[in-house]
C-alpha cells in the first residue's frame, strides 16, 4: 500500500536504513513494499537482495523532486522499467545543476504517479500508466473535485520517511544541514510532515474507508509490478566477452600467455608450463577470461603511450598476469600461493590494482570509457562521522563556533550532564547521525565494465571528476557480480619516470628502469637497504620502515618483500612483527613456532606475514576448505557482508581445531593473531609488486641521487615534506640555489650538480606570473635588469616583492633592498591585465642608493616566509644557545647513558598505548644532517609536548634494539630562534 518510501539514501532527507525499512514493514505485516528514494537508487540492489529475508515482495522506483518539492514518482513494472527509470535519472544527474521537469516522459514499462495537488493545479489530461497519488488528508477535497470522475486513476500516496518523534527531528536536522540554515529558520515546504510514518494496513485502510476503489487501485498497481533482476553475485556481470565469443576469448588468452613465455621465462621449466595450464583452466571455469583480457588491453594501451605502471593486488600471484605484463612479479620465483589468487570456491576474480603516475591516470581512464561501452566509476558512500556530525548539528542548532570546537576536540572527555541542553542535544543527535550517508563520492580508482548497461542496476551521476559514476559502492557492486577494475594514481611512478628523463637530460645516459634482475644483485642497492639510506624511495623511506630494514639487515629482494608486509599495522598489532625479527635474527628461536605453522610458512618462520597466510592457516591448520578459508579472509578484512556466514566459519575453525587435538589456548592464540592482522596484511604478490617499484627507486637513488631528488621535489615529495628532499640532495653533493628569474623554471631543474628550485616552490607566487616569466625569457632572452623585467612582463607589486625577497633577481647585480626600493618607486601598485610591448624603450630611472647588503639571517627569514624552509642551517638561527657537540653517530658509544642533543624536527608519529594514552615517535636531524630517532612515552609526552617545527634540545636515555639506536626522551624543549632581523629596531 506504500508507494513512496524513503531510506537514508534519500540523502539528507530520509532516516531509515534499508534493513530498518524492511523490518518496520514486516512488523506492520506488509507483503509488498516499494522503495522510492529521492533522485537516488543506491539502496535498490540491497533492497532487492534483503526483501526475501523479510518475506516481502520488493517494488522499485524513484521519487523525483526539486529540493523537497515532489514532481512525480516513477515505479518500475519490470526490470526493463527499472532500467528506463535509471536512464532517465542518469540523464538528469549528468548536468552540473540537475532540474527535475514538471512532467515525466512516458516510459512503456513504468507507472507515473503525480501528486493530487499538482494535477489540480496543472489540469493535465493523463495518459496510460499515469496515475494520481492522494493522501488521506486530501480525500475531502476529492469529494468535491471534478477529478473524482477519474477515480480509477487514484492510488494511495502516503509517504514513509520516519518512524516517530526522534526520527522526525533527525529528518528536520538533515534538511537544515542540506539547506545550510538554522533549524528554527527551516521552511515548512523544505521538510516532510510528522505523519509521514508507516501505519499498519488496518490503520491505512481505515483512513481510506470511504474510497475503497483507491485502495483496490493501489493493490492492483503493486501486483502488476514484478522486478525480476539477476542479482546473484556468484555469476559475474562484468563484460562477458572481450572478443566475439567466449571460445575466441580463451584462445586469445592462451595465445598471449604462451607468447609471453620467451620474454618472462627464456628457459621455461615443466613447473612453469604446469602452472600456466592450471591457471588457464580455472580462469576459464570461473568465467574470468574477459577480466584478464580487458586488463591486458588497458595496459597495452598504457605501454603504447609510454606510461609507467605497477600491477599489484592478489592478481600478482598469477603467472598469466605476469606473462600478459599485467604485473612484474614472478609467481614461480617467489612461490606465490596459487589459491590466494584464485580457486574454484572463490566467487570474485582476483584483484588487479594498477598504479599509474598521477599525470597519466586520467588519460587511461578516458581510454577505458571510450573503449568499453558499459562503463562507470564506482561511488563511495561518504558518511557522517562524529566530528563532522557535531559541526553540522552545532551550526544548525545555533551553537557558537568556540562551543562546537570544544565538543569536537573533546570526544568522551567532558561530563555530558554538565553541558547545557543545546549541547546535549547536539551530542545526542550526532550519535544517531553517525554513519548515515551524507553524499556520494568517487572510489579512489574503482571502475566497473558491465555486460549490460550500468542503468540495469542503478542510475549514474556526474561528479566534478567528469566521468559517469554509478550510485552504488564496491560492496554492492561485488554482491551483484560487478567486479571493479582499480585504476589508481601514485606519485612514486611519476618520480621514477621523471628521474629517468632528468638523468638523460643532465648526464646523457639512457636508463633501462625495468632491468629488475640486475637491480636485485646490485651491491650499491644492497648497501642502501642495509643502512636504511632510502630517503625518497618508494615505500621504504618512512621512519618505521627505516628502523625495520636495519633490524632485519635487509639486503635482498625476498627480505624486502617480507618487510613490505611486516610493516603493516596488523602484523605489529598481533605482536608478530617483533617475533618475526627475533626468529629472523636468531634461528634457534624458530623452533618456538608450532610445527604445523612452521610447516605451512617455513619462509617466514611460522609467522603470518602475508594475506594468503590466513587462507593457509584456515585450510591447513584448522581444516577449512578453500572456500571457507577465503570467506574467513574476506570477513576479517571487512569485505564480506554476511555476518551469519562468517560466524559459522569461525565456529567451524574452533571446532575443527578441537577435533585435531589442539589445546583451547593454542587455538585462541592462533585465532587472535589471524584476526588482528588479516584486515591489514598484504598479499605476498602485492608486497612483491611494491618491492619491484622500491628497487627501481633504490637504483635511481644509488646511482643518480641528485636527479632522483629533483624528480621527488617536482612530484610533490613523498612521506616527508619538500624541505627534507632538498636537504637530502644537499647531503648527496647537490648545490642548492634559490629560485632565479633567469635560471629557474616552473619545476626544479638540475644542471650538473647545481639545483635551481622551481617557481612552484615559492609560496604565494602566482602560477600564471611564473609562466609569463618563462615564456618571455624563452622567447626574448634573459632579463638584464628590473626595468627590463617590468617592461617585458606585466607584474603586480606584491608578486614582484615576493620574487625579490626570495632573491630571484640576484643575477641583475643589485642587492635585494635596493631592488625593493626601486620596485616600490617604479610599480607603485599598478597592475596590467595584458602586457603591451613598447615600440621604443625609454631608459628607466636609476636611483643613487648606498649599498644595502642583506645578512645571511635576513636571507634565511625571507626563505622561511616564502619557501616554508630555509636554505641555511636551521641551527644557525638559534638564539643564545651553546650548541651541543653531540651528534647522532656518537650515540652508538653511549648506550644506556643519559645524553643531551640538539635535533631539528622532521616528523612525528603519534600512537596510542593499550591504556588509551598518547605516545610519540620523533624523527630529527642532528647538526650534521643525520637522522636521530626518539621515543616519547605518555608521561613525558604530556609534560614535554611538541610545539611546532624547529630545533629541540632533547634529553634522554640512549637505547638500542637490534642495532637500532634511539633516545628515550625524559625532557625536551624547543629552542627559541633569533629575532627576525628584518623587523628589528
């Protein structure tokens, strides 16, 4: 009887989850239920999937509205009708500012329901399948209306949006958030009515007792709607064939695989051929052939354009992916676990995460949309989280900003009962609102390529990214059998590509960055790894990774593959990172592992390190079949929807272990380790893919460190700020120059060992001004004087001052202060939209000024202001401080002693203890530029907090663990810097 029901995917309007809506319908003893969210179909597939569990027949449609004004409702008579509705909604949502028309197009497989008041106002003559929806409050008006003659067109229109006073209040708050206005100012026409709740059939029939025909019409309408849509996720819905048919596809996949053997395996063994045939057969049986071929086609295009890419994910365990150049990881060499990649029990295809440079990715996505007909990006449901909910609710309830700030910063640290009533309401409703969908965003890289049009399942919309995006997320898509292709961007690849080009330009050397076999045996690379000198290198430069590499003494490929996964939070959380290090360094300790675990994972000494280890433990240790084992892995990683099925598998894990004779303590411990790390671990092939890219960047760092640092600076850095990469270039012999109007470009450049920072490093310098300088200099030569610059480039005074202060005009032979005087006299604040070249140059005025030299400290402060860091040593700016003579290298001789040392702060990592208190790990540079690591336990962290960038005086105890040295801090103070000499009296 309900033709207009809303879930909370009626964004910033509805308050029901799909399950709550169905549960309410079941309580009211409904047998048929519609879902008509406002301009949205995100919940429709879940509604279809879940409705049978509640013994409810689902009917799908869309409530088309402009803001809160209902224009009409479209209900699908069939799956074809649902697709027609989605196509129509998609066309509307592809506009930057969608406007719903007053009248709906006539679709053959839909019903159109107009509100009674609208038909009264418009006086339209309705056609077939066009109906009039009426509420019980409008029935008296109908009695005296000429429309009563069309009683056969009338159906019950009783909106369902909330379930009581609290949810009505939530609805009003959501509407206020959506309209960005105070709750007290929210107009009536922007919200629903409090009676928009689900009644029992008996109550609804009572309200319409004088118009039984309307009830009968509504029942007949619902009976005539039959959505038969294949939503069985076990059958892939991706584009079924790459070529004309599946047999041709398989022949092509087989041919491409065998064509790749000479390149990948010049001396292929029987083991290689057996694995190829095994994989091909299972890929064919599971219907994943086109999935592989589509990935191959995408990457063939990328290679034709010269794009660098890395293929990773569980698909990197596949020899077919390796032969097709989807990945660069040899699964035979690494003995990658075949069943993690694919097995007959696995419903979804393996993951291929394809990373491109951030400059290349959009072109690849555009190619995919052009090449494959039924393509869309995957949405993400951006939800209200605590702080955002507090801010939004605080605003619409009229709380002052400072009170909102207190509530957002102090989660759980205030006495709720001491708050005023308004603040209590904000806290209370924020808890209700948490995890509600707020708006639809775009998945980081997920693309679906469907056999049918995407609109068979949902509508699409056009976000700022510019590509059609499905109104469903990856979980719903996978439930349907629509498995995404991940096309991601990564700055590390841009660094590698640019570094190769810079090396060729600066040194005339052409590099083969794919000569991976040589990199694995290179002694320079091994030395960098052993000594953790990998600043700037992909995935191995962070403080935590630097410490781990030292502890493991990593100097080979397999060691780096393991380290790439061990560093993940789950291994550390399970306590097995430390155990792995101990077993790595002390072979005798490996016997502490359970014999079965050691037998399953000999390479990692019985420690779970990789994602497939979850499957191995579940399969070999606990006796689950491979389907159950993979279900366990997905459940632990948050990718499996059914809690019931996961619970059954968990129970079987424990019961099987009991039957095998394992003690309850051992089973519980193995489960704890598995559960704590499974959601964060990498597949081994994924780690190996990362390691390949790490080796490429390590090679460049080992042999061409200056060029590589320039590429790193130009690609936005990495783990650290740009300042550290400038420092690293200097430590490797680079001569760093501030930006120069005659030598710099938009990006940083290198000539020999001279590195000229680019205009992009200057904060507040407008890009179009920098580009004008470069264009004019390229066309007509260097700038000879300030007058020459002003004559040739239109410039505002504020932009010129920035350029002078950064010493960008130093090549003109005048000091900065003189240039500043001249700039103020000659520009006088005038700005030109377009520079007009002069036919005759008039000589510029020259001012007879005395020498006005600039000190190093003034230079440093100008750099701090306009670059964000100084090219001088920050230690030279410390005020009235006797510098510590102690350096990081000296600490190895002072283990266990209390020391005081100066350190320039690089980065901080904060973490929580088991008791919930905050502690920190600090990374500093000593006066010589070497790294210094610190540990700040909660009492010290609270007493001596970090207080921003700068040089700190650090006191603490020198500690050593596995040859890694750090200082356990007992006291710390940030040292004051000298007064800014530019403004000194």
